[in-house]
C-alpha cells in the first residue's frame, strides 16, 4: 500500500563523459531513469510512499533499473517481468553553446511497449493509495500501452484516487494528431494536468496570449481540478530560468523564478511533478507550486535522472537560501 502510484517506462541511460560526442567516446556512463519512475522516486524525498508499475525484462539491465528504484524505497512488487523482451536504452550527449544537448533513443520493442491489458492487477495496486500519476509517454509507446494506460486511469478513478497526468509530448514517439486522438478521451479521468505551453499547443491546438490564459482554457475545456504549467527560459545551454504557475477554480498560483546552473536537466520536469504532488496531497496549491519549482530547480544541479534533494533543502530554497557554503 503506497500513497502514490506511478505507471510508465524506465530506460537505461548511457552518456559519454566530459562533453564528448557519441562517435568519439570510448566509454559510457550508465544510469536509470524514466518520467514516471523519476516521480515515484521524487515523492519519497518528501516522506511519501510510492509504487512504480512497469514491465521489465528479466535480465541484468531490468534488475539494474529495479535496484535503482528500490534504493529510494520505491515499491516494485507490481512490476511485470518479461522473459523475452529487451530493455529500452537512450544515449544522452551533453552539449555546450552553441551545440545543444541531444538524445538518441534505442527503445523499439522494449518490454514496456509489449504490455497488455489484464497483465496488472490494478485493484490490488491501488488499494489504500491516494494518487495515481502517469504521462503522455506511456500511451505513446504502443497501441497496447495506450490501452493499459486507459485501463489504469479508469481503475484509479473507480478506486477513488486523485489522478495527475503530465502531457509530456515526445515527437519521436508519435504525431500530434495521434497524441490528440489517444489522449483526449483520457482527460475525462484526470484531476490535475501538468504541461508546458508548447505541449498544450502541439497536442490540443490551444494557445493564448499568456500562460495564465492557457491554464484557464485547459481547466475550462476539460474540467480539471487544477492545471500546472512549467516555464523555462534558455539563455544558454547551462544557465536557464525556471518557474511555474498553477490555476485552480479561478485562482492563480505562482512562485519565484530560479536561475539554475545546469549540471543535468533531464528529469527536471518530473521533479516538479513530484514536489507538486507532495503539496497537492496536503491540499495546498500554493505549497505545491513552491515545492515543485524548488525541488526541480535543485534537481538541475544533480547528475542523473533521479533527484537526491532533501525536503530540508527544498524548504531552504523556498525561503530564499543563499549560495554560501553550508557548514
């Protein structure tokens, strides 16, 4: 029994050291990560319990990913194991201006894309839980993964859970048309949508003069309890401005903008979701935005997809902690 349940893919990430290009490197650093796993890990840093549901190959790479989840205390007892399928990989090449960082996927035929309705006992998974989270990556993986995503959303709603959903559009996985066709019916079950202005326009064809207007339009169209939009400005590859806003029942919530010096930005949006969920489950939307943005800003300073930030560090950042060394 966990407070938060997430469902989705995790992959093994391989990165050349020292800003090398893939075609020049002779070694690769291996890490684990994936949007929904990142959120399951993130909420544990706020004292919540979590379960991550996925499908992994029964081989050393699958066990590597599972072990990374368990390192943080994430429950993996509902992971479906495959005897034959493979682990998805992605290669992350770190750039520096004027060369942007880039990702090369090798995930076709991954175990999670082969998941089928009925493989997960959702009634058991959701027993005693408070919130279910997934993202637009899950239904993009395959038609059957989309069916399982809808199966999970319906089961979570029937079990009385709150549901958060990150639109998380990935153009390398599907087209805007397919993303809209598949995800629009899913929005009926979602309580909180987390997105960006760009993804909202690509998937739902919605744009407005301000971020606040976009959030309000989404809430009115789909009847969400709340909408959160993350905002990133990228003056350089390694220095960004990062913040977010939320809208709920006629009220807007915002927080300060962080200037982040980036060590690793992958997983930053998922960290926002984790912090937002922590505040949302306390019934405090203002705290949700403060926690989400601070937790995410701090994640940018940590290598890898997974966030090792503590709640104490988040609260210090929210209160305006400076950059002098902590002794």
